[in-house]
């Protein structure tokens, strides 16, 4: 099979926005965009709840056309740094004759498989021309760019580095590809006394390094490729390559593209299919991958992409799930100094898709929901990730300090599926735990194509630990209902009762047209809309300080925003109390729509490992 080159970013993107034909820099080298004549969208300005809201017509995702010719990856030098990171060298694999023959045979088998797959249309959830079109398309790495232009004034209390993770495939997909399948890339904006710099780098996972060396993708894509008989064939091809020593899957197969957390003086990039990866921030604001982080050989399994740090104890809590063998789920925690607790096995009858969970002051809240892994479905031509309508959704409550699961309390919550949980807290006077999450229907719509439109409803779920009863209600009135996905509460109050949540307005799905500040007690919604074909991602709430006695909404919202008219990106800083824009940092290159982020204060970086 013809090999791809190290980066396939020379893309032709049909972009129906302008009346002239021109070439625009998307961060690829070179890039051509075809512009077709279109009337400008009309925009109106209204005022609701004393907040300006911009309403604009929204257009559908553009179509990505892959190049026919190979593309040479640009060489972007890293800046000099005094940080001692072991250099990564890349060279052509040194195979013996037997391995070379095996490689040729397996490549031929894969070519035949791809040829067969191309005879059938891909579902939208696995079609790269849908999944990574427009500003979901990848960009190359960028070295540090200093002294970025700024409109407005960055608040003086913001000093440190904002980082956001996302999927950014290094190679052109050869078959099915889901947005979640892309290699992890971290985008970083450093802020120092009102000045800003930017860089973006791949997290150099073992998977990415091996594929770089081979010059093409060889690791199976968990969502885009592993479905039906062709998915089984891909798994067999992959493990055959491992058997002949052509790839090494024992050092992890993860992509580290979802979550970020700063814990024990380390920045960790995570996806739930592997150990986290330690990424070091240099003095210039650049990023260097140190490697897989097993916490001094304490962590033996994968770790969920959304671990939780208790703002008072400073402990980190995490889960690990397995889709093949029991125990399907394990719980563990780390003390602030990095010491790990023993694993606690959570009894589950089937492996459950568990992207997120929650903590309270005393409990870990475990969602055992109806989206499950059934690998046997591939034998009959289906997806291994399915919605099981016969399974009962429930939440488990386990003491944070538990050494086993014998005292776990399960409370059923029928037909509840939350991809993300924003917070949870205890209300002892009623023996209830309150869980705040976005309930998604259809539950498996992210993974499997369906005719029904996706809805993500911000909900309050009350679970009584004494009676086993539960209730669920939408927080926002039906007249104001919008899809809310990706966001957070004030992290200084995680696990305690909070009034406000800051959530992405995921419309038109999967784009984000703005964010909402939601009063969880009254249901009042205040919106900040980017407007005029501008879209963003997760709104990150940064408290003004770490003082838990401050007003809960005293802080700022940080979010990357992309303008689909000019194809430029910026970082917006919005006052969380009044939703007024404080500053906009103009970025030197396009930032694709991505996933989750974090902020590390300059004082915390002083002790970085």
C-alpha cells in the first residue's frame, strides 16, 4: 500500500463564504480554499436579561477534499530550551528479511481491505469528510510566537498559561475516521504581565512516534475503523504486525487528545485508552513531551480523561475502565504528593462507556449508564459501542477513602445518559446527592449514525441514598432550551454546592456558537454569543484567585474562537460576572475546534517537575 507522508495537511476545502476566489492560510503548507458566491448572513442584535445577545444565521460544515499527491511535512524547529528532555530520534525501521516480507504481505492485505471498504459509503460518524471538515481539520505544529497583538486589556490577575487539548490527525485517514480518533495536540497561550505568546505541539505518544517512523497510520482507530467485519480484520492486521515486531503495542496505543490536568507539578494529557502523558512547559512557553506517566510505576492501567482534583484536600480521583476483561471498572486516588491508593474494583456486569464522573465532599459518583461495549456486535457487522435499552441506568456512590466496593450504594435513574457531569454535592438534610449533568439523547448518537436530532439537556438529578429513589428535571425552561455540552463550574468549589455553570452552546451541533452562564438554582440563562459565523469550544472558568470565600462567579471565561469568514482565531477573555469582553488575543495561526483545557498559574509553574 502506498505510504502517506508525515503530514497530509495540504487540503482543498470548499468554503461557501465569499464572492471571490483567493488563497487563505489555514495553517497548512500550502493551502487552497475555493470560495463560492454567497449572500452575507443577516445579523441582528437584541437584549435579553440585560445582556447583549447576537443572533446570526449559521451555515453547515464545509466539505474537506483530501489531496491526491503526497505532502511534505514542514520542518518547524523548536526553540532552544534549558529543560532536560530526552531527545526523540526518528529513523527508518531496521527490519530483517522475514519482517520485510511480512510487512509487504500485511500491507497488501490492508490495501485489499481498504479497497473493499471504499465500495461502501461510510456513516457520517466515521466519514472523515464530515468529521474533520472545515475548522475541525488538522494544523501543523507551531513554535512559540511572542508579543501577540491584543485588543483590550488582559486582567492583571491572569498570569500563567492556558492550555487546550484536541484531536489533530497527523496522517490523512485511509478509511473511517471519527473526530475523537485524531492524535492529541495541545494549544498553549502564555500570559505574562499583559503580554501573550502562543505555541502548539503534538503530544508525542508512543502511537504517534511509531507511525511517524513508519510514515503512515497503522494503529486502528477506535471509533472510525473498529466496526463490523472490517474492524475485526483491522484488529487482526494490527496484532499480526505486533507479532512480527513491526509495531509495539505494549507501550500503549492511546492518543492523549481529550483532557488536561495539572497535578503533582506535572501537566498530564489524557485519553481514557492509555496512561496519561507528561508534557513539560518550557520557560519560553513551548511544550515538550516527557513520556507516559505511571506515577513512579504505581499506575498499571489506563486512566479516565476527566480525573477530579478536590479543591480542599488537593487529592486527585480517577477511574479506569476495561472493555475486554473483568474487572471492567476500577477506582483509585492519588495524594497530593503523587502516592497512589490501591485499586478498588467496581463490580459491573458489562463494560460501560464512562467518559466522566463526579465527586462530592465524601463520595465518588459513578455513572453506570446504558451505552456499553459489546465487541461481539462486530461479528454481526455492527458497532462495538451500543445503546442497551434493557440496561438500567444508575449512579454508584462510593466513599472517597474506600478500600473495597462492598459499601457502594447504587441508585437507579431510568433512561439517563450524561456524557459529562458538571458537578455534584451532598444535601444531608434530605439524604440526597445532587448531580448536575447534560443528559444526551439519543445516548449513542456521538458514536453511531441516527436519524433523530441530538439533544443535550442540562439537568438536575436528585438521588436519595436512603430510599433509593431518584428524580430528574431540566434546569432551563423549555422556551429557552439549547444544547449545552462542554464546560465547568468554579473549580474552587468542585464537589460542593454551586450556583453557576458555564457551558458551551453546542448549536449548530457540533459547532459552538457561544456559551451560557446558567443559574442552577433559578434556571436563568445569560448568553455570550460569538456571532457572525464565529465559533468556539469549551468555556474555561478561571477564578480571580483561589480564595473560596470570593463570589462564586468572580473570574473570567477563556475560550478559543475561530472566525469562519476570515479564517483567523483568537483567545477571548470574558468577565464572568457581567459577560463583557475584556481582551482578545490574536493568534498567529488557526486553532481547530477541540476538547478540554486547563490553566496553570505562573506561581504553580515555578515548581514544575
